[in-house]
C-alpha cells in the first residue's frame, strides 16, 4: 500500500510569516498519525494531522523525502 501513494510535499507561509510544511496525498489505508509522529520525532518539530494532511512546523521540504523513504514509501511517489 505504501508503494502506490502520490505524496506531495509543499511549504506555505502562515500567520506572522511562519513557514509550514504540508505533506498530503495519503490513502485511507495508511496510518497518518503514526507517520506524522515519526516525522515530528525525526525532524524535532511540532505538527498536527488535519483533513488527511500532515502539517509540520517549520520549513522541512528537503528533509521530509528521505525520512518517508526510510518509513517505507516509494521514492518515485514522493513529489516535492
């Protein structure tokens, strides 16, 4: 199931110019909460899960892809 995901990693500016990294495109079969927990622990940042998307505090666009690959997602399916 992890191989055929179309995961998209984007950043956006929030209030007061704070950057936020959004990881979206997960299927219902994936446990998003545990994935978010692993990302937050690895990146040492805060975050949440909203509407099937993982929101991470800070700009982590470059660091997210290798961590997702380590968690078992296919590298080709991750678009940043």
